[in-house]
C-alpha cells in the first residue's frame, strides 16, 4: 500500500523530501556534536536560577531524543520497506508503533510523562472512528502508539500537512494510509479525499481524526471564537464559551468520515495531564510532569441521521469529553454516569 490517498503531486513530494529528509537527518549529528558544549551551559543556567526541575536541560535533552528518533524512523522504514508486498504493511505498522512508543518512553524518562492507558479491550472491534483530543505535540503520538503497539491494529490518521516536513511522519504516513490535510486548499476536494480514505481502510482498521485542528490555548480560543462569530455560527460560539479544556470540533471531517461508511463506530479519545503544555511557556513551567497522563476512550451515543442533528451530536459528545477532562474520574463517562 503506497500513497493511498494524497492531494500532493509526485514532483512536489520528491522536491520536499529532497530538502526535508537530509535536513531532518542532519539535526541529530549536529546536536550530538554540540551536546558536550551546550548541556553544561544548560545545567549551569538551571542551577544559577535555582530551577531544581532543570527545565532547560530537560527540554534540550528531549530535542536531542526527538532528532535521534528521526534516524530511528528512517532506519525502521527502510528495513520494513525491503519486505515482500504481502508483509510490508504489517511491518511498517509495527515499525511505526516501535518509533512512537519509544518516543513516549523517552518523554517519560526526560519529561516525566507517564501514561495510564486504561482498558485496551474496551476499544470496539471493526472500524472505530476515533475522534481524538489534541492538546500538545506530545499527544500526537498517543493514538499511533495505542493502535500500532498495544492494540496491534491498523489506524489511518488524518493529519495536518505541515507534519510532512518531519521525515518520520512523511515516510510512514502514505504507506500506512494516513491522509495529510492541506487546510488552506479547497475544502470540497479535501473532503472527497477523506471519503476515498474510508473505502481503503484495512480490516479491523480505525480512522483517527483531531477535530479541533490545533491546540486549545487562550489565544487560539479567541481566534476560533472570532472566526465563528464572523461566520454567524452562534451555536459554535456558545460552545466555545462553554468548553473549558477543548476547542469546538470542526464537524466537516468527522461527518464526512461518518457518512461514508455505515459500519463505523464513533469513539471519543480524550486525555488529561497535558493541559498546560500546548506552548513553550506551559512546558517550561510544567516539567517534569508530576501527574500521569490519563488516556481514556469510549463509544459515543448513536449518531443521528440528519446532518444538523449530527453536528449537535458531535458538540454534545465534545461537551461530555470536556466534563470528563475537568473531573478526576478514571472511568470513561459511560461507566461513571
């Protein structure tokens, strides 16, 4: 399976990779060479300013770990790509799970990120449509780790196109059936590509989408609210004011995926513990993370047939997720309410 769904031309893809892959791979050796010079300065700065949490040192170490993982990703990708066509997809999925899981392990060692996954058996069989929270760069690999490493099931992600500049995401994405959304392009064309994606889902494959589109910070909340007001979307404006942890979900992508197949089971995937790390200032003040990152998922209420009713259904499910995030409950909402 190669480049199943893409709106990008081959020439543009090769041109970007001619830049992004060499640059991405050059970062790690440069960082490793400079580390003996730079890290003593980071540590000294942390100690002089009485920061016992060592935020500068930890962030520098995590940057090095991520850069090294780009090499890991390329190596795993090349090894899996040499397999026969029959086994290539499964090996690529396993390689993606190894890469994503290793990133989370190092995030735990350096930043204190410990994940409480909950009950793996509670993920529905068949084709879940996973409507996931996106609060930081850390949680971007949570669904990939969950499906590829722990559930050992295919997952097809809808991701923003900017991520293709990371060699790891660019190389693994198309062969694993991920779709990169170009948000400033024609929306109808993008939605048609999402429809096509649903027809190519692997057996027991899931679809993963992040309907907020970006991190929920005070600034993005103001920007989203102003945009909704200009478009006269009063219900979405009210929802923006009501939500405490999330941005209002953009319905187009979710409803397109939901409408395209009758055998999809909608599932909300939410987490708490990364609420203050959407921007650099929050990361700086929060690390090392003291509380575990609690990840839970649950089946939604059955979606209605009518389009406008489906929009309200999605908003109601997002309200439920927002309330759970604000709580201290370890059980998914349908088990505790």
